[in-house]
C-alpha cells in the first residue's frame, strides 16, 4: 500500500452474501479496493446484486462472510448507533428515490444531515449554501421536495450526500428516475462534485447513460474468481 495515499476509501475482502441460510449466494467479491478519490461504476442486469453490493459497502447490510473497510476502518467492529453515526460522517449515500425529508426544505435537508455528521454548528449553513449553489439550486433552497422537479430533488440529494465531506460517496441508480438529458446532467454533476471534493465515488447502475460517464466499470457478477 502506498504510505502517502493511506488506506483505500473502500475495500471488500472475501465478501460473500446470501439473504438466508441455504438461499443462493447473491454477492461474491474476492478483493476490491477503491483508492481515495477514485471513481468506479458497478454494472449488472436486474437482480445481479448491485443494490446488495452497495448496502454491504455502506454497512447497511452485514455480509454473510468477509470484511468491509471504509478508509481503513472495519465496519464489523462497530455496532448499532455508533456505526450509524460513523456512517453518517464518513459515507455519503445518493438513493435512487432520493429519500429526502418531505416536511423540510432543500436547505434544511442538508442542515439535518450536517447535524448528524457532527459538522460544527457555525459551519453548517455556509456548507449547505455553498453546495446548493454548486448544484445550481441557490434559488430553490427554501422549497420542499414536493415543490421541486425530479432532477432538482436528485441534485438536493447529491448535495446532501457531500455535506459531511465523506471519504466515500455511494449512489444506487442515481439517474433511474430521470429522463435521458437529466440523467446525463445529474451523473456529470455527481462525478464533478465528487472529484472537486476529493471524495471517492462508487455508483451502481445498469443504465448505459450512467455507465458511459465512468472510465472504469466492473460487472458485479465478476468480482470473484469463478
Ligand atoms: N431483502 C432480500 N431478501 C431476500 N432476497 C433478496 C433481498 N434483496 C435482494 N434479494 C435477492 O438478491 C438478488 C440481488 O438483488 P439486488 O437487489 O442486489 O439486485 P440489483 O442488481 O440491485 O437489481 P435491480 O437492477 O433490479 O435493482 C436478487 O436475486 C434478489 O431477489
Ligand atoms: Mg438495485
């Protein structure tokens, strides 16, 4: 390992997952490392295990076997609320259906994420405003999700994923709810802001519009030797 670069943003070692004892194995990863600041797409048809991969990488789903490290920290060593807090600080997640808090404005959605991510109170507003500006939503910061277009909502969720300056940003089909022009814009924006902030980015998707934006695409079915 390069001592200057430090541990990878994400590493999975000998990971296997089945949803129940005796159920088929739906994820096999021998050794996958995503260097800090790198960008990677994981592809595969419906049911191939993309969301399973993402949830395992995020520590939302504990794999049946193997080790998952984010920034060198072993997720299995953490439990319950401690793991949730740690995830909030170190991993930004962009969900397919955004998962924005509907009763709050765009800006408040970012402020709540910053609060859970332990951003000092005096920094929260400035960070939220800078990110909303960066994703082109300065004029819309005071609107609730229902008052925003689908593409605008996804841009809020991208800004929210970055507000804690995470080591790792994970996105599950980030353009699935968008038409093609919006999909291209949103994925380009996600890649650009992740690069500018030095965050590693892993996107799982089957959409060629999304996959075409990544120089490196791996098939989720081929992450282990046969
Ligand atoms: N909670 C669950 N319990 C049992 N089986 C599950 C569960 N979630 C997913 N599976 C199964 O695991 C396999 C992989 O599912 P996964 O959701 O990871 O696929 P995917 O590649 O994300 O598909 P899609 O492109 O349709 O989102 C599928 O066979 C699915 O039926
Ligand atoms: Mg999926």
